[in-house]
C-alpha cells in the first residue's frame, strides 16, 4: 500500500489511538507523523503477518508509549474530538459530546494497561484474540483486563447509565 493511501485510510485511527494514549492532540499529531515516516522508511520490514492497520496501530502505540516515557505527564488539556459526520439535532450532538467527554475523562483516569485494552477493543474494534497477539499476552489476560477496565470505568462514571459496559460479551 502506498504511503498516501495508508495515511488516508488509517491516519484518523492512528491519530485517535495516539490521542487516547497521550491526552494531547498536538503530541498525537506529531506521533502520527512519526508513525507514517517510520512506515515509509521501513516498509520492507512489514512481513504481512497482520493487516497494515494492525501494523500501523502497533507502531502508533509504541511511539505513544515512548512519548509518555520521555515526557513528564502534563495536566489534562481540554478534551476535543475529531469532527463527526452526523445529521443529528444540535441538542443531541451537544448531549453526545458531553457523554464522550465524560467517557474520555474517565478513560484517562484508569491505569494504562486497562485503558489500552479498552481502546483496542472499543475504539479500534479488535477482538480479544487480535489484542492478545498485539500485546503479546494470553487471551484470558485480555479478557481479565477488559473486565477490570470496565469496572474501573463504571466506578468513574458512577451515576451514568453505561449499558455497553454492563452487558458486553466477548
């Protein structure tokens, strides 16, 4: 896949993933630039054992973790989100934005190993087997982290009705 096609197809996914790790849009954009630069410079390293999306997301996660190791954790910046393509009412859009802000704030307060699994499962829509391969751990470890991550989120979102976390099946 050509670099331009990869950036168009997977750029937003990589940006969201980097943001969910770093909590900073500017840092996420820089990380994504580094990801695609690495992809362009080392395309011959890609063996095709996984999809290009999985490969790019793995690079994004690793670069995000490197960023977090190198930099001090900064106070949270105001949460934003990528533009949505929706025709919903203005009231519903505001309501949804508030819900997403609450969810993101709660997600950023839980430990990274649980946050990482929740991000991959819900945002990137990987299944538990793919996540286990990606993180190089067992499928049961992924399931345990999903359960514990959901429990952390439930505790953070106390009064909210987050049905998806209460009834989700693997």
